[in-house]
């Protein structure tokens, strides 16, 4: 995909039988919330970003982005709580994703009538964590810098990071998602190649955890 992405570039990623009449929206943000992977009968589950396939990640990114946009507008959240480039900070992605899943569960028609107040209580606590992480990272409305990393003894020095100016939040998000999906597809292709009967089995080595979301599939 081209780096210069806009809304029209993503139309092909939705199923051809996408029903605009039956489209679910959060408020009036105008973002479609159903992708080709949307299944209204699928049980709600926690989202583990380390284990998502490329197709799953695409659906979750677009859904989460629409919800976060609705969230910040509905509750008047400042950039000190949810900055424009939240998607580039793992700590914010995990927190917001958990809030999203919690919200879906709380407002499910089959949930207890008191579930929403529980979500609001947890949302209040989450805002304190979000604010702390945003402050630590130094995120602002018009500028962003990568999350600071502490180098432990014996580790290679962390790469020097610089502050970047934010000129188009939407374009940055689409480019980020495109890069993430591309990385996941490459890992999946490598996994398929390694599982091929014509490929010699790799040497097994102890797992040291996930270095990134895309690396979760790396064999």
C-alpha cells in the first residue's frame, strides 16, 4: 500500500457485502465499525495484540481507532489523557483496548443494568494511568516522542529518539497500521515457509517473550 493513504484506500479492506444500512457507529463520528472480520455472534474476548494475525489486527485497529475518537469527543478528553498519536505508544494501546473491551461488555444488552456504572468507575481509574503515561512520554497535541525506554545492565543502549511534529493525525494512523499489518503478514509468510515439508526444521530455542506485537508470530 502507498504511504499516502486516505479513507478511500481502505475501502477494499472491507468485505464487498458490507451493509452500510446496518453499519454500527459510535455517536456521530462517521467511522464504520464493522470490518470484513466482524461477527456479531462471536463471543466477546480480551484482545491480545501480541497474538493477532494481520487480518485480525486490521479489524481491531480500525475498530479501536473509531472508539477512541468517540471516547475523547464524548468525554472531552484532553491530549494529556489521550494524545493524537496514542497508537504509537504500546502502554496507551493496551490500556485503551482494555477499556474498549470493558465498555463493549458493560453495554451489552445481556449485561447487568449496573454494569455501566462499573465501567465508569474503572474509566476514572484508567484516566489517572493514561495521564501518567502521557506525561512520562512527553506527548502533546502537536508533538510526540516515543515512549522512553530504560536500558538495563548488560543490554545494548536504547536508540536515541527525537520529538516529531504532528501534522496529520489520521494519515499517521493509517501509515502506522499499514506498517503493522505488513510486518504481521511477513511474519505469517515466514511461519508458513518454516512449516513447509520442504523446509528443514529450525533449531529450537527458549522463548524470551515478545519484543513487539508483530514478533509474536515469529518462529
